[in-house]
């Protein structure tokens, strides 16, 4: 990754496009699962989404392997895609957008209260 | 048996370590092994997340091998740290199961 890519994130766009090309080759039910996984993983993204790239790459690999084996998506992922994504992103305590917002809110409220002498 | 998932959760990682210890293997085969044992609810995705965690924690050695069809498969073998972790798992399991048995045998 060179400086230009770091600043513009152009390497990410390219990587995303490569992922989508691979996803295109999957059977329809796998493609649908892929769309869902992306949605469920997005709250675990850091600011640029760079942290998700290796995870997405691995998941695509899993889907590709499983599709080649002829398994159904349900055999692979079960009912709990959200739980699967949370586990992938590093467990329940994974730092997510929502978690950071909550922390910030708590901090701000505490600050305000402190200033009011509450 | 239904609804085993919650109880199984904490021990699944140890089970996966044990399976990998007996021979180098891959995600799908591990899932099948557990299904055959009677854990029908275990899906490949669950095993995949465990394998990712084992890799991240440096307990396994990963080799990519070409497969007959589709992309190359990732094969997993335990390294020394993994074998130590497995020994710890069995020690904890012995402790837990012996205590629970005692509770059950003790009546009341």
C-alpha cells in the first residue's frame, strides 16, 4: 500500500471490486448470504473499513469452498448470520461504531453533568 | 438432542483443538466429524469462526492445499502452543465434569 492509496482508500475500492467479482461467481443463495454478511459486519468496521478486508476475504473463501462442495448456505451458516459476523469480528466485546457512539455519549453526558455540579 | 448449543459453546474450541490434534484437517471435515458425533446443530460457519480465532491466537499452523474442485483448502495442524492449550482444556474439563458429577452423585 503506497501513500496515495492510504490517503484516498483507492486500494480499498479496488479490493471491494475484486470481492464483488468473486461474489458474482457464487450461486444465488450464496450471493444473498454475502449481501447479508456485509450488512451485519459493517457495524464492526473501523473508520475506513480496512479492518474488515481480511475478514471479508476469508468469508468469501469459506463461501467459495462450501459452494464448490455443493453444501446449502443453511448448512454452512445456520440461522444466525448476525452471531456469525459478531464472532468473526472478534466476539461480543468487539468495538463497533455503536459501541464507540455509546461511549462518547456517556462521556459527554458525564462531562455535562459534572459541569452542572450534579 | 436439541438446545445443546449454549452448553456446547464454551467447549467447542477444545473439541476443535482435539480433532485437529489427531490429524491435520480442514473446516468442513471438522464440522462433519462433530455432526457424526451427534452435534447436529454445529454448522461450518461456527467452526470457521473458531478456526479464525485459533489462527489469530497462534495455536495452529495453516497450510493451503489445492482441492479437487473449487479454491484451495486451508488445512490446520496444532503447533506447540496449540498442544499446550489442548492439555489445559482437558484439565479444565476434568475439573468441571468431576465437580458436576460429584454434585449429581451427592444427591440433595
